[in-house]
């Protein structure tokens, strides 16, 4: 039988574009790296003589660094995100970029069009912030849009790219924007037959983000299916095959023992996730080696006991929690600094503790100073456990343990001046709600952010793997998902495909043991589907706490 890597090599030698459909745990990245290694080994001389490079497009910078490290950062291969690569190609054609921007502006809806847009002589630059076309500043989506327009309008540009980059790989193709896939296959490959080869590596069943192309079906691509599963035990592989009959995987690892079970709860059972976790711990599951996957942060907040913190931020808008998570709000970094200050002191890491104290305070040189610092930290620890967010923030700022961040000062100034009364009222309401939150919820939230708990969202673990995984299904959390439809096989539901992909990704994270808990009611059809997917003996009722 010809291996996946051998099939890829055959396509490369025939200058035939292809797609590697690699199911979860199949070693997709290994196959991609083997293909790159083959090209480096066999064609380096010819490519270098012609001044050419191989391109490998990745979805994230983290993935780019991983691939670079696995090919020893060979300069023959250019590894980058799609936006960085395309900008490197089109960024030098300033006149054409200005023409493209003007064309896009003219075609825009009237309420989004910039009247009398004049960018004559204005340098077009790509930056990470919202677009400012009148200043020549474009954003991520603009790079894709302008690249497609330029390749279509100036066919010579496509020939120049093919001459410079005869082989281009796309990692995690399913997450790549549809416009990008069409750009690569229609504007580059189709117009340069025999001169450029594109290889797509990924898995359409692992498309769980909104903007990705998902499944790519084209007659001009050779489909190579990778059927091995090196990650999961046979029981989990059987479940994955039942979820996805079109790609039957074969377990290849040494794991012969493991489990895949489905648990359901009778109506009225409170805190089923806590009961489930306790049962699994009694069975010997180590949460330090596993994950509890839930659909939303709201569900995690309920189990980890920071619902009031979430509620305070949620009143600011749908993206406010994301800002808190990324420390891109007024208080996120302050919370992180307070917790790290306490952790450093409590663990005796006094060098780190001193470095975190307010800038310019200097070392603790006398016994009196050390005693005062210890007293302050005792107070802080007490407030962290018993006080509110307002209590703790007032203490750390009034005592000088930490400096008040500039963003907090600007927020308070905005409230005080009330230049925008409506916004000031919203800010004041948020501030009051946040100040009343028990600070213990902040501590719990920080532990979650620092990966000190087993909890994560289903979307947050794509590409990762764990010894034991508990997947919690709750159809009451997010109307975009309906896992009951997946279990029942109800393809008429608009959420079916989206939910199936996320369920497949979540279950395939487990190496040894998988438990799926239905925390919301399931229909008789869904329960019958669970028995079909997991096996009759693996569908059991969760026992109430004694």
C-alpha cells in the first residue's frame, strides 16, 4: 500500500496540486513536514539556482514557528501566515494598490463609501489596527481583498509569483478564507498550469471557526486520505469512525485500553458537571492530565464560580470578556499583577515580588520595611479571600503596592468629565458592578486563564490532546449549536454540521479516556443515537450524589 507521504511525493513530481484530508490524530503536520523535507533534500540545488523558494502558509504564528523548528529553519522554505505572505507579494506595487483601494471604495455600499477618497501619492501600508483608507492604512481583510483584485486585474503578477514560488503548501486549509482558496487555485495555479503546485493539508471536519472555507471539492485536486490515528485509543477511534463513516481511521498507537462513554442525567439533577468530575476522580482520572470542555465561558464561569465577574463585563458588550481575557481592558492586567504579586510572596519568590512592587520603591533593606511589607501582604491575602474587587483595588493602589494603570485613570476621568453623558453612565454602571464582585472570583478567573484548572472551551483546544477528556453537552448555552441534532442524526437542523464538527474535534482530543456528559435534556431519538455511536453498554445514567 502506498503511504500518504509517497502519494504526496508522486503529486509533487507530477506537478499535480492535491489535498491531504487528514482526520484527527493522524499526524497531518508530520506528513506536511515530510513533504517539505523531501523538497529540501531533492530539489534544493535546482530551486536555489533559479532563486526560488517553497512557501508554507499557516493559520497562526504559533503553527509557523512549529513548522520552522521541525525543518531546522531551512531558508529554502518560507513559512508565514497568509496575510504576511500576500503582503510581501503585493506591497511593492503601490500604484496598483491605490487603484485597487479606489475600486473597492467605489464598489462599497453607499453608507460605507468614503466620499471623494483621494490617496494620490499616499503610501499604502498594512497594519494590525482598524483600516483607515484615507490614510492608506489597510487591515487583514483588505490584504486578501486587494490580492484577489490584483491577481485578477494584473495576470502578470500571478506569473511572477509562480516563477518565484513554484510550490505552495497551506496548513489547516479548512480554516483559510474562501477568497484565499479561490485566489490560490484559480488565480495562481489555474493560470500557471504545470508551473505551480499547491498542496492543501487539513481536515474539513475540523472547521470550527466561522470564516474558514471548510470542505474543498475540485476536480483539479488529487484527494489523498490519511487514515491513521496515532493519538486515540481504539474505543475513541471507533466513536470517531461512527461520527464520520466517510473516513474510517485505523488506531496506530500502542494504546489498546481506553474508553468512550456517554452519560445522561435525569431531570432535576443540579450541578451535573461537579457530580461527573467527582465520579471520574473516584475512577482514577487525574484532572492534571485531562480537560473538561464546555461550550461557553459562561458555563465555565458557573462551575468555577466567577459568574458575577462575567456578568459585570458582559453588560459592556459581547466583546468585553474577550478584552478581559486578552488583558486589553482597564483592569485585566491589574488583576493579573495582583495575583502574581500574591503568588510570588506566598511562595517565597521574593525577587519576583520586589520586581512587581510599584516602580521605584526599591528593595526592602531594613527589618521594619520587611515587617511592613509582610503586614501589607497579609492584609492583601485576607481581602483577596473575603473582600470585593473594589476593596482589593483600593488597597493595592492606596498602599502603593501597585500603581494605578493609566487606562483606569482615563476611565475615571471620562466618567468625571461626562463629555459623553450616555457613555459615562454606562462606564459608571460597569465600575459599580465590577467593584461589588467578590475578589475571590477574580482569583478563580485568573487560575482559569493561567491554565491552572482543567476547564477550557471546546473551541480553545483545537490541535491539542489530553490523556482524559470530559466533553459537556448543553444545548441551552448557545443557539448556534444543537448537539441533540448530532446524536439524533437530524441533518435538517441548521446547526447540525457546525455542531458535528465541534463534537468531532472535542471528542478527538482524548488519548485514553473520553466521557461525554449530556447536561441538558436529550430526546429519545438522541439517546438512541448515543447508543448507536457509543455502544449500548457505554451509555449510562449519571448517578446523583449520595
